[in-house]
C-alpha cells in the first residue's frame, strides 16, 4: 500500500487532470467486474495498474484502481502507453489468414472478404468488416492457417533477455539486436509445429536460433536444437541431458545460397518432435530436412531463442507458431514476373510460385473470381500467397492529434484517432478505413503521443 500512496502523490503534478469540479459529488460506482485489466505507463516513467473506464467529456482517460474510491481523469498527453491483459478471444477460423501491409507500416489481420479497384475488405472478429482504401495498402499476404499458438512480437516484456539488457529492443514491430545477446520466449509448442519468422541483417549473417529449449535465461540450455548460421553455411546441433547422461552432436549441415545473396529472408521450421523431423525452408524453398535418430533422448521444452553476435545486428519480425499436420509443403518455384508491358490487371502469386494476372471479381465461399486475357478462373483464396497492391496511386493517412497505435494480440498494429471507448469497445477513425468500433480485448497495448520523437527512447525503440 505504501508504494501505491507514493505513486499517487506523484501523479497529480504529472498525469492527472486538475479540472475537477468544485462541487462535491457522490462517489462513482466502480466498474463492473471484467476480465480486462491493464497498466498505464506515463512519460515520467510512473506506472498505475487498474482498469480502463472510458473517456470523459473533456477528453481525459477515466482510470479505476483498487485503492481509489472513484475513477480518476488522466490527461492523454501524459500517457506513454496503456497495456491490457485478460478478456476472451474467439477461436481462429479455419481456412486462410490474410495480412494486409499498409503504406504507413501498419498491418491488419483478418480473412479476405472482397477485393476490387478501390478497396480491400477484411473480415475481422475485432472490428467487423474493415474496408481499406487500396491506395493506402502495398501488399496482401495469404497464409493457410489452423489454430495459431503465437503471433508477434506484440510486446517486449514477455521476452527474456540473456546478456546485456539493452542489446535487444522492440522497434517498429520487430525485435532488433545491435549487440551480442540472446532473447527468448516460452511458447506452448505442439508436438508437430510450424515455426516461422522474418530475419533481416546487414552485410554478413551471424545468428543462432534455438528450438524447443528447456530454459530461457541462458544461451546454452541443457536441452535444445541449435541452428547456427554463419553467412551461407548453417548447421544443426542437438544438446540434451537425460538422467545421468547427456551430450552434444551435430545432426547435419547445409549450404544456403540465399543467406549470402540477401539481407532478409523468411525462416520456416516444420518440426515433429515425436519422430525427430526438423525441416528448414527459406523463402518457401526447402533448404534441408534433418532427422534426429533419437528424438526421445533429452527433456526438451517450449522456449524459442534468437541469439545475435557482437557487430552483427539482426531484426526478427512476423513470428508465428502454429500446429502442423505432418506433410511437408512443396517448394515454391518462383517464376519471373511478366514484363511490365504485358501486365494488364492484378498480379496474384500462388502458393506454388505461379503468377496469375487478370481482373479480380467477387469472393464467394472463399473463392476469388479472376478474368485473365485467356480465360476466366476461380482461385481458392488459401491457394494464393500474395497479391501485389503497390501499383497505382500511393497515399498515407494524415497524422492527426489524438492518434494512437494499437497493437493486436494476434500480431500487427493499427494506427487511428481515438475518439471514445468504454470497458469493452473503443471507437477510432482513420482515412485508411473510416470510423470503426473495435473490441478492446483484441489489443495488448495502446501507444499514445506516437509522433513525439522525444518519447521514442522510453518505448524501447531504436534504429538498428
């Protein structure tokens, strides 16, 4: 209680609105019980736990805490971010998962419902139908999906840093390292799992990723699969301890040309821990399949580690862990894009690497109608890999006072002007998609004062 009293003594001068009415009023009732709780983080580094209670007529945030007899008004200009926990979320729909990349760096997730010359429409559980202007979107990715175990990174506090604490930061939706250190998170990984992430680096790649580790606070756990990347050369090592015995051995190695020719790729692991299969795909191409001849040796866990080396900065983003049915996908044989003068319509890249160019029509029952120069066809949405939306006009929404950056728990972020909210929903406006009512429990945190560059260091952002 002493800590709470000290914090409250600091808040009036820094965070709480002083525009209180002089006429005393009866205490306001506490909010109804809800699973959704949170923490306010202020620009002076103070923190206040409690529950959000909406916005009052003066534009102040109403915040309730257990040690307060009524909600207090808090000036938005003093808030760095609001973190949210709890609340129930619906089961993810089977079929496909669409990720819409916007020109301002936002990412919106949902299921593709419609696509035409002016709009991309995603069906979401947290905001209904989001009708996004085409001129403000640059790319649309389609992923086949089952139940997602983890999608992020959505915050920094859920990760454990091993080594120098400021070696890793969360910057622009990516985990970024500028020094040698490890960062790890425990994810309840099924026996058959699909683990994927984007990896970016500069000049030369020096990097490790640990799979199924049994400990998160060390870069040398007793049990794990350790993939070591040294430029284009990679090798997979297994470390294990079983009762009084243990060991370390190299399961195999591979030479991957993409890791020397590029500075950003997508890693995908298909793991079956019961039979010892570990398959590595780079940008959709099968790089190597390893087999652990004794997969039951050791006590493996569910920690996922990313480990950087000194002088070799890396960024990790778009992390996704989901169940895997056990069948390895075919290689994506990427064909050359048609010549610019031959393009006449929308370019759609399929899961197998083929390209279809034509005029898109309606989406019905998960199938997109496309009319090409040669024929009409219907393409299941989950057979598509990406749709290029970068051609044509380019726009970014105008920055508005009162804009917030809201991070989805399932991954991605949305920027909009916060107009109102209560204990369950919030309403926002953006030129990108208009006015939308969102479910509050869809978000893990809301960042305020997002255009104030002086506050970026407090958010843990940095250039890598």
